[in-house]
């Protein structure tokens, strides 16, 4: 048996069946440098998925490694939030300022799921209501409460929930009943739907709406800019809080803005974050208005959230993003990738939608006339890209969307290399001639 097949057999014997693995023959990644990963059998890959958007600035970044090493060498791996943690406070100060939420406060967790759980707790306590609004096709985590606000059956393992959730239209435009409307009319139809949901599906005292500015697991689906501003006007009429789930859209990944919600010209009451902030270290959190953050009346703490090693890594990561203006890099290289993907789609009929912004892009596969999703092509593309040395993601409501979210340090040369592999892979998976992906960038 090879390295991977032997490890897979061991995985199946001790890990749950529902734990997802990519590829017909799953791989173990053992080394990384820049944007390149090497597996246990020596194969190299250009990384276009970043550990689900988590290895935000790539691999072997000296500034981050040194920050982790310095903390490890201090001997203090852990103290808990019962003690002052300097890097945690410094990081919180930085995030609070970047959030643009007035007088914001920050609470750290270990993941995006935990962050969304914390945000739900704060909102329901502050508003004294367990009613929540969420978007259809949404994903907010795998825990009990987070599944209760996830509008995607493929990721909802239980119908039980501590919250009462109503779902509104918005993010996934391709299959919306309003999809053929111009942007302004689309937004107006979604706002009308929100008003109807409030009038018919709630008791009126809704705590909050939680939403991803661009739906991650949902296949990087997003509404027109201005959608959330229009929705917030209705929320404000009823005193309903807005929580922006920035777990995948934060830290400049969308290119045009530092936070995904900024594309809509508003500042939410709270934002949740995780993934890329630690560049692979486990960290998440909530940044919120002070009266919302301070609304809990019982004592609390976090044993591991915002621990010294994680916050040292996160502070170094965030500094690196800001010092190297990786938001601008995401915009420049992301525009090049989007242009190249659009050119590929023009010659591959099975690509029925190209969407996203910055270094957060997707291609949905299906029938151009009926919009019938094609999961077999998506699975084939995943295998073809792997065979050619490129790692991409897969998602969407039907599992028919190829997701691309490389580290923000991706170069133009690497973007062109990735586009060439994508063109060949889409062509092979669909039995068409290889398109020309050149972006002209």
C-alpha cells in the first residue's frame, strides 16, 4: 500500500463516516512553502483553496513563524482568560479599530463555529428573544446552534435547534425566483420578502439577522451590492440586530473592501471572524457594539480562546496583511483570475455561472438551459485539477460549484498557471477543447 492508501484505511477505521474527504484517493499534505504544498508521496500542488480559506498568507512566512516561535520559547503556551494576555489585548485593539464599530469590544474563540455561537448568545440575550433571521443557502458552522441557522440541507444534521429561525431570500441569485430582475428590483423583491417573513413567520420581536456577505459553503453566492443596506433599513425599523459572518470574507479577501459587508455601505452591530486570521492557527471571535458585548449577566471565560500562541500568530498575520497591502493584491490578482475564468466559461457551456470577488471566486456547473446542477462534472474537475497539481474546493447547495480562494499572496504568474490548469481540467471533465484562459492582466 502507498502512503495515502494506508493512511486512508486507518482513517476509516477510527474516524466517523460523515467526516468529508476530498478526492477518490485522498491525500496527506506534509510540507508547504509560499503557495505550494507537497503531499506524503512527493506530489506538489499550487494551492487555490488555502485549507478552506484559512492559510491566508501562504506557508513558511518568517514573520508569523517567528512570532509563534518567540511565544513557544517563552514557555507559556496557555494561561486562559482568567489572566491578562498581552497579544490578545493588542489584537483586540487592532480588530476593534478595523471593524469601524464605535467603541467595539472583542471576544475570542477557537473557530468560526464558536464565534457564531457566541454572537447568537449575545443577540438573543440582548434582545431577550430566540428568533433569528438567516439567509437561504447559508452556512454558519457545524455545532448545534450554528446548524439551527444554516439554510443548506446538506450541512444540517439535525432539525432540532435552540433558536427559532426564519429564512429570507438573498445570497444565491442564480436560482432565486427573482434572478432575472435588475439589481435594484432584485433587492426590492428581497426586501418585500423580508417584510412578509417578519409579518407572517415571527412573533415580531426578532433578535438578529445573521448573514454571510458572500456565502462560503453555499458556493460563493452573493447578492447585489446594496442588498444588506436595504435589508438593514427594515431591521432598524424593528430594532433587529445585524450580525455579519465574516469568517470567509474578512481581512481583505474580497479585494475591494477589508470586510465583505462594506460592499453594502453599512456597519453591522457585530461581526464574527476566524479562518484566515490565524493563518492556520485556531482562532475566531466576535467584534461588537459594547452594549451588545456586555449584555451577558453571568460570569464567563474562554479556556483556549485567544490563547497566547494563537493570538501571537494572529497578530503577526494581521500585521503582515496590512503591511503588505494584501487587500490590494487580492483585488489585482483576483480581477485577473475572474477575467480568466470568464474567458474559460465562454467556451465551456457547462459553466453556467462565474461569481465572487477578490480572491474568492467560483464556477457553477450544470445545464445552461435548465440550470440543472451537474455534480458529476464538478467531481471530475476536482480530480482533474489534483492530477495537474492544483488544489481547489467544491461546494454549493448541490455540490456542483468549484471554489477558488488562494492565499492573498498569490502572484500573477501563479494565477496564470492556475488558470491554465483550470482550463485543461474543465475541458477534460466536459469533453470539450481546451479554452484560452489568458486574462490580459
